[in-house]
RNA sequence: GCUGUAUGCUACUCUAUCGCUCCGUACUCGAUACGGGGAGGAAAGUCCGGACAAUACAGAGCGCCGCACCCAGAUAAUCUCUGGGUCAUUCCUGACGGAAUGCAAGACAGUGCCACAGAGAAUAACCGCCCCCGACUGGUCGGGGGUAAGGGUGAAAACGUGCGGUAAGAGCGCACGGUUCCGCUAUGGAAACAUACGGGGCGGGUAAACCUUGCGGAUUGUAAGCCCAUGUAAACCGGCGGCUGAGGCCGGCUCGGUCGACUUCCUCGCCUCGGCGGGGAGACGCCGGAGGGUUGGGUGCUACAGGUGUGGAGCGAUCUACAUCGCAGAUAAAUGAUAGAGACUCCCGCGAGGGAGGACAGGAUCCGGCUUACAGGUGUACAGCCUAU
RNA sequence: UGGCCCAUCGUCUAAUGGCAGGACUACAGAUUUUGGUUCUGUGUAUGUUGGUUCGAAUCCAGCUGGGCCAA
């Protein structure tokens, strides 16, 4: 386990040498966090595997019928506090309605951008949720008219998560 | 050389970091590590054709649906493709000729329809012309017939012109001509068809109206289908039925076929004492009602009409020999983000250099074709303009 | 993914292959002190590109846009 953390630090170091602008916020806290979901064991904190995504389940129906939402600039974040069949503090799903974007290419691209942004903003959310001992089901929806740039998506998603945290944890 | 049109090929490349997904290997079996694979020419539209699967292992007729120039070839197959030809229409050209397009059979089998206009739109007599009869009476009216030469229309008017002929007329006859008509004849051709002469017609159009002829087609689709799990339930209520055949199936109908369950108990009557008949219950089958469970997992699923290279056959579509490669398999659905470098195009600049841009578009069972979208690059053909010889 | 269907004024709908009609709406005028009601008039459409036909909203083909169904 020590080897793992060392390895992760080594990767971080390599990254920081290449792109010094990116690294500041999200690199360090993963190694030095408190325990409930064990962040020290989570060797790649910015990954987003199958377990961390919300897939075909009754939870999705529940999320739509009972969930609450935060939105801004055409981005909507639907959330519901409930028990999840996993030890991760949150599961997320991403959606782009066919009504707004006709071509499959555009929908795929936006979903990828949403997923990428969520992936970068995730560790902080995990740590705070774990500290409050809560689990969340999430759904990110984009309802624009044109395909947005990555920077815009990133900004909106991070602000949405901040809003969400301020509502959940008082 | 530039521009345009058509068409074939191609569909930016590399490095680093952080991620996604599938497969393999390893172990400390995990929230792991390492290695390898990871969208297209149209993946699109779903317009055709197949493979594969189920409906019974699938026959005949009818119905329904589709297709339609000819010959040869290619293919698993086609309304596809290739080669050659025929015909029609349009365009170009002074002409020879060339190009493009074409669901290109049949209107002498039958039925329907053809607005408006027009006498009439398919067994043409409304006006007109001619003959006969009658009336009043001296040119009119009425009746009967003949006649498609003339009549403002229309997309289309019953082959055209001339002569003869006649009461008036008429392909009624003759001459010349037309025919995107027909069958016969001759020649050429493998055929579609072309040409020629003679004969016969010439009563229109519409089959992308019904239809006829010929040819072809079973239907439904991977959410097909198979397996596992879950649930209760070989459960409950009602009706009907019977081996002298209930009922199911044969794809939409019929024929003709095919499969075919349970058969036990109680009671009453009759007699030839073992059967027959009636009633009830059970079992079986079918129909209906009420009620319940699952919205999971596996398989189908990607190795084949497979890709690449070289050679051979062929005008070509394509076929073939050898070598070599393993090349997506997700399921709220994987290919992304960031940074840098290099090509390419455009703009600014004398220059050094600086700035901007990357089309159409994302697998969902798989192939072959068609159609549609497409920045840039590149090959070929054709057309126009300019320059030089 | 597979299968099926539709498209007519701004909206809802008609139209055997033969002048695209009606209702509501909009605009203008009249009535009214003003508004409403009522009356009169006007405007506006066959999704698109070709073909068949003398003639196409209708028949045929290709595009475009929209809708429905499924274990």
C-alpha cells in the first residue's frame, strides 16, 4: 500500500513538472484526507469507472420522480440523497436530450465533456460527502442550443457542485 | 495555366500526462499492476437483396405483393453491377455525329375516366347541305330520311392534299404522301429491332386507373430465438366438450393432410348378468374471468460471401493461386481532455515572422448494393477561357 | 435497433386527377361616447426536387421535417 501511494505521488510529480498550472488544487488532498471512504486506498482518485456511474436501475426512476435539482446556464444537476449499492459516496449519470441536439455525434461529445469535467471536480466532493457520511445519486443534464466548449462546461459543473454542497452540508 | 462539371481514391500526423472500455497475463485476488485491441466512407436514410433464427420437417390452388427493352456475363442474391446493342425524349451541331435521361410489355381482351369549352370526347346529326311528303300558298313551316365536305372550341375532333364521283356527300374510287399501326413476305441480326417492297387498316388519349400477359415472392424479424434466475401455481372461479374423435397445427383463405389427451368413482333404471342408458363428482382438453411474478444475467455476438500484399485470367464487373494478418463488441451505452511539435489551407507582412482554421458525421446481429451529406488533398475524363509554339 | 405512418392558410380541418373551400385568428371599415358583441370586406396555404399526364394537393420516385409501436 505504501508502494501504491508512493507511485501515485510519483505520477503527480511527473505531471506537475509538465503542467504546473493544473496541479495545485486536486493533487494533494487525496493523500491527506480523513477516513470513511478510504481515500488513501483510492489510488487513482480522478478515475471514473463503472461502479461510480449510475446505470440502469430503479434508482434512476426514483431520482427523476423524487430528486431535487440545481441549474444554471442550461446545465442541470439532479440529486437525491439515498443509500447506494456501492461504497463510493456518489454515483453519477450524464444525459443530453435528443430534442436539443439532433445528431448523435453532438450528444456523444457533450456527454464526454460532462463526464470529463465531473471527473476533475469529483475528489473534493467525495471527501466532503464522506466526512458528512452521506451518499448521493446524481444526474447531469445539458440543454443548450450549441455544443459548448470544454472550459465552459468545466466552469459550470464546478459551480454546480459548489452549490450542491452548500445545500447538502450546512 | 486557370475555372467549372462528373467520377475514383484519401479523410492530418507525432509526443507527453490524466482518464474510458474489452481481452490476456501475473500475483499480495484488489478500489491492483503490466501488455495488447478499440468507429465510417458514408457507421446515416432504411430504399432493395441476402445470411441467420422462429413459425411443423411445408404440398396444391386462390388471393395478396413486387418486377418489366434485348443478349451475354458477374454474384450467395437482387429492382444490383459489368460489357455490348435497340428504341424514345431532351440538348448541342450547318451536317456527319455526340451527350444526358428513361418503372422502356400490352390501349384490336374487357371495364372505367377525359373538367371547362364545344354540335360532338367515342354506338358523333346541334347548325348546315341534299332528297321525298304534307300544309298554307310563292318561300316559309311541319314531318320522314340521306350526309362527317364546312361550323368560333379544345391537350386531343375520327389519316393529309388533289382529282374523279354524287341529289348532297363520304378512302366510295384513283394518284401522291403520312403512319411513334397490324399481321404476312423478303433481307440483315443471336435478340430487342432495322431496312425494303407489296397487301390490309388508320375508331383519339390514359395502364406512375382497374386490368391483361410473362416472371418472381411463405410470414415475421437479433427487442428473432435459446438458457438461467426470480415469483407463485400441476393453484382459484365460471362455461363447453368427448376415441362414432374434444381440440391443436398446416403461415391470409380453401383443398388435401398431420398430431391427437383423460377414460376413474358414486348412484338410479333395464334386461339376455354383463352390458346399455340417465344423473352427479373426479381427471383431461379448450375458452373466458380474476389474480400474481419478472423489467435481471448469460447466449445469440462477431473468423468471415474477412482484410492486406504479390502474381495470373478477363475489355470489365469479378474470379483465382500463394503469402501474410487477427482487426470494436458497448448496454443510461466505451474512442475523451490538457499541453507541445510538425505538415496543409487562408489572412496580414518587402522579409523575418505573426494570427486563424480542420468537412460530413458515431457502431448496436452481420454482409452486398442503392440514395443522401461532405472542408481540404489527389488522379482521370470532358467543357470554356488565356498564353506559347 | 427493427417495424409502421403522416405532412394543406397563424391554428383546426375539407377537396371522384379539373378555379384549393370552411371555421377560428389577424388586419381594415361600419355600428358604439369608448370597449365588447354584431355586420361587411381584405390578407394568408398544398414541406421540397424531379417524373407520368392535356392538366397533379391527389399518381410515382428521391430528399426534408415530424409522429407512433415493441421484451
